C-alpha cells in the first residue's frame, strides 16, 4: 500500500469476489458498500438515503444497486438516485486494487 | 397529439403526478392540468402511517415534486378543487365552485376511499379517526399525544402500521380484526401469523375473529364491548377497515365500473378518451389474464406512467408484476406477484432475523412470493422472485429451499 496517502483503507483480498457481489466495510462509526462490477470495484455509502437500511443486502443489476426495503435504485458509479422512493444521491468513494487487495479512499 | 389538446388529470396522488411528468417527457406542447381536492402538492402516502405520525418526517420531506417542478414543466396544478359532475358527451368537468374544465383526454386517478361498513362503526364514524391523507395523519398524531390506550379496528396494512407507530410512541395498543388472520386480503396466513407474533412480542394486543359488539362513549373515553364479551377501555379509536375505489363521481354515468373503473391493459376505460390509473382502476393484467385492483406505491406510479404513454398514442400494455411492502415495528413485509393460485408453497429461510419467504409455485413456476424479515433481509430475494416469475422460468425446488443458493444464478442460466 502506498503510505503517502493515509486515506486509503484496506478492505479485504479481492480473490473469489464475483461480479455483482457486495462487500460491507465499516470504519469507525461509518459504513460503506463496495461493489464488484464487470469493469472493477466501486464504493458508496452503506446506508440507503431514503430509510436507514444497509445496501449490503440489496440487489446489484448492471451498474445499479436496488435497496432491499423499498426498491429505491441508485447508480453505483455516480451515486445518483434513479428511482423513488430514493431521491437523495449516495456519496461515492474511490476504490483501488493493488496486489489483489482492495482499498477504499475515505477522506 | 394536437399541440393545443388538453389533458386533464383528475386526482392529486402518485399516479396523477407521474402521469403528468411522463406526458411532459414526451410532449412539451400539450396542455396538462392536474385537478386535486387536496390543499397540498402530491406526496408519498406510506410515511403517513409511520414516520409522519412518529415525527421522524415532515410533509416537505416526502412531497413528490415541488412547485418549481410543475411551473418549469408547464403543468397546471389546481389544488382544493372538487369535481362534482362530468359530462362525457361534451367532455366537461364541473367543480363545486362552479368552474368548468374542458378536456380532450381525461385520466382518472382519484385513488381510493376509506371503507365504512360495520353498522356499529357507521353510527359512531364521526367520533373515530381514519387515515387517508395528511390531515387525517395530523389528527391521529395530535390525538395520540393525549391518549394512552388506542384501539385500532381492522388488522390490515394501515391498521397495523398505525399500531406499530402507536407502540413506538409507548401507547397501549389493541387491534381488532374480524377475520382469522391479519392482512388477509393479500398476505398468506403463515407470514401474517409471524407478523402477529412480532406485534404481540412488542406488547400489542391482537384479537382475531373478533368484532365490535357495542361502543359507549364517556368523557372522552370509549367502553368497547367485543364479540368475545371482553370489555376494553380506550381513549382513541382508529379505523383501518380497508378501502374502495373512489368512483363517486361516476355514479350513474356511462362508464363501466366493477370494483373500480374497468380498464383494459392500455389503461383505457369503456368511455372514449377517458383513462384510469392507480387504486381507482380495476385493470386487465395480460400476464395473469385477469382483472386486478391494486393499492400500492409501485403500482400507482407505474400505472400512471403507462396511462400517460397510451394517452399520447404510444401503445403500451401494462404488464408490471405486482409488488408491495409494509413496514411494521422492526420488520419489513414484501409481496410480489399473486399468492392465490398454487400447487405448493416452498419456504426459504427459517427465522425473522434472516428472513422467511414463502414461494407460491404452480407448474414448477413461481407465481408469487411473500416474505417477512428484519429490515433489509427479504428484499433481494423478493425482487429476484419477481424477475424469475416474470420470465416464467421453471424452478428447481432445492434451489429455492437453500438459503445459501443465490437466486440470481437462475436468471443467468437463461
């Protein structure tokens, strides 16, 4: 890991993670979702902006995550809320994979 | 459509505003007018029985679109306007304050009305509260503040959601249901019994197979005699005994009504240039090959959008697979498809913590699925069930039963 930037946090090894898998990552009092899409890993806040439920149990379809409670849909790459009842966007975070290890950048 | 044509949307709910939005997406010339009886812009209904009552959300938090949206999109939104008569021949709507509105195409999206059936209830109706709009929810919220014991008549979704909110506000809650299960109109018995257990574990008292025999009103408190002869004293009574399609305007008018306005798969009614969408419509569903009337968030929105397209001449059949949810206490209930026609029921999941879903199977296909679980635990599988049933895929029993089997794999085989 590049220690020059301390905002990168190790999540887990990337081996065995399949497309459309969701990894939950907790740091202090914050929680995040890391998604494996066809073209790589992406991360958003872990909690749906509509109601307090974790998106780790949601369904990934192409580049979208659907909330498991009320089917609000967000674009994983942009965080944009696409379908009601979700109306506020999700915050997104950079993710990188080095030496088969996944890192998320949380500033 | 001719650019000068007038589209009038009757009703101020989810179907109405999503129809207006969709029409504008395709056509920026046609005139759009929404006529609503309510004095506020269209808002989401689900929070009214939950977060609004428990003060977690304000009305502004769940308005669909703000006033800038309507002005920017040139959508004329008339609030506080009650239509009392209609002339189909000349295409005119008449309002209570003597205004007339001409239309070329009319979308009826008047939603539903609370049912008032039981004579004991009818005679006392004015003393009780019920929930349909934000003002009703305000009344319940205010009355709950000064109440300790609450009786809810009717164990359907609304009644149980209010029971959950009242429980959260530390009220003593009684729910009386005349049938042998809660939410009997749509939720299978096993799932409903799990829900009953959660309510009881949280202290709510649930009476099944029970009706109200007598009600006495003394000094702001009610003495309620139940059909099992038990007497309970409460200081607030809330009705949640279901709803009926709001077709009042069309009494004795030349339009086919049977448990709602009859519409075909294109949202067309029996009256030329009149469409209906949402709760008010009893619509033909081509996937199930029968007429269905639904009262749900997803349906209201999708049906309004579909009606909009057909109004504009973009022929599109409404084939959306039904889906609905209810949040009660710490649990989430979801249902997709229809659970009333099956050969066998397969249960996936063993407990509320991981979620329990019953799959209703006929001819090796999923016809419906209904589940209950701690918030977030059933939605994924319910959505996948919906996709699998829509594609009419043949299922493998062991895959459904095995909670560790990822149902999305069934879709990828295709």
